[in-house]
C-alpha cells in the first residue's frame, strides 16, 4: 500500500504537459542527491529524522544513495509543540494512504502523528485503522521528567504513551537510583509498580471511558528509607472519539436492562479485577481470542431500545458462530469460570499485575477455577448466553479494575519480562 501510494506521488512529479518542471506535492520538496550526500547529512540539513526520509521515499537500504537520485523531503517542522486546549480529530485510514499523507493533509508532522498513536514504525499501518490526529499546536504529555522536581531515589520519569486517551491504557516508566517502593493512584484506581528491568518500573494507567478531556493528576507515592513522599504529575486526557449506536433487546431479556442488574455485575468484575497479583504470567503483545472478524468495537456509546445513551460497549465483539473455539489471549490463571446475568457463561483470566482478560456469552466453559492457562489455549466455545442479540464472542480487558480497549493490547507490549 505504501509503495503504491508513493509511486503515484513520484509519477505525478513528471507531468505529461511539461517534462522540464517538477512540481512536488504540498508539504514536501525535491532534493537531488549530490556526491558525498548521506541521509544523516540531509536529515540534519532539513531538520527531519532519517526514518521520515526512509519512509517517505520507500528506501530499502538507508545506507545507499545514488548521485542524481531524487528524494522527497518533508518541509513540515517537527520542533516542539506548544500547549493547546484544542481537541484532536479522528481519522480512519483508507486504501492507498500513508501516515505521511495524512499528516500533510492535517498540517501536522509525521513525528507528532506517530507519537499520538503510539506507532513505532509509521510504515506499519492498515486500512480501517482509527487514528487520533492532534491539531498542529496540540501538546503531547511531556516525554520526560525534566520539568518535574523529582524526590530522592527517582532518577527519571518517562511517559511512554504521550497521549492519555479515554478508554485506553498508557505506560509511565520510572527509573530509580536506589531501593524504593512505588505505587500510584489515578482517578480512583490503585496502581502498583511493575519491575521492568534493573531499577526500572512500569505503571499501567487505565483511563476510564467517560473521563472528560482535559488535565488530570496522577499521584506517585515513593517510600525510601522508611520515608514516604508524593509526587503529583499533571496529565492531559483526550476524548476517545467513540461513536453511538442503539441496541434492540428482545422482550424476554428486558429484565437484564435493569440498572441494578448491570451495576451488580460491573461491581463484581471491578472487585475481581482490582486485585493485583505480583506473578507475571504473560509478557509481550496479546493474541486475538477468535479466528473471526470483529463486528463491534470497544467504547461505542449505547442506548437500548431507543432509550437514553448512558452506557458503553466495554469490550470487542467477534462474529463467531455457535460452538466456535475461543482462545486465551494471554497466559494466566483462571479466576472466574461461571454464569453471569448479562455476560452469560464467562471466563476471566488473571495475567498478573492487575491485568485481566474476559470472555463472555460462551456456550461451553472448558477450564476450571485456578487452572493455569497458556496463550492460544482453547478455553471454551462461543455462543449466545446472557444478554445478546445473536451468537458472538465478547472479549474484554481490565486493568486495575477499569475496562479498557482490548485491541490496543494486541498492538503494543504493556507487560514485559523483568
């Protein structure tokens, strides 16, 4: 997709009406490689990154340039971005588009667009992917702790997730100088520090759905030599941009729309998933739990039978036929295998450090409470038990007692090996 789009750009530079004048697309300039040039030299000259040049020109070998070779060079500045209260917009990638072309369309830098969406490799995007497109003057959360007055024992704090998005999981990394005990609180949730290498800890921050956009505070607690200190860190939360839909429930299931029934089930799951087990069962990205297409994403605001829009879809649905195998998305221990009112036959797996996955509406449960599960293991079959309009698999991820977008966990590594 990327190379096809870039070929269109390059071909457009040689207009059939004039072969003597090259007109570059908006936002880029053309540079003709001279003897002695290198990508490092050009990146320094034009104040861009080598990766931006590689991606924009589809270069297979960044160490080889040919004299006379024409390169596209972005002219958008990737300098630091000042604070703005403007909300970002949301964009769904279409066929033939690149991250650079989208960045140019909205007047933001490729670097900013990639950071805002936690995209490590801008060439790895896909049709249908939903992007946050921040305004050109929107400030990401600080990428380091230079502006914070750090207490003794803390060397550095790094925000590995520059944008804290409603319904998503973010990572804060804390590097210490000596032995400390770390924990944090954020919007009512307790967060424990996950060891992530020598003197390095990770805080997994779950941003609840319906969190208003704006500035919020995470309070970090540090215990060193028996002395306790708190460090308050301001974070910027942006909207998840979720859509709204109406669900029609059959008369036979009307009782399951009762707020009391739903509140009891959510409370049960919240209490279960708020427990933090210091056993690390799973590391790396998570797998998809079904070999079926996803037909309902996380976060959609919902009304039922035309009523008030006051709920949301706290998982991702897969269009699995009845009795289709359901697979564990990650290794862990089964902490619930039972029948719930709304979710029907349900399995919950503890992956360690406050991370849980949930599989609902099952026809059959093929695991038992306390069982240790491996990633990819068949744990049950899909069905239509509970409050449903048809057979499917409903999959949830919970972090520190908060339901978050499970698809994000298949794209980024949140749990690392120690």
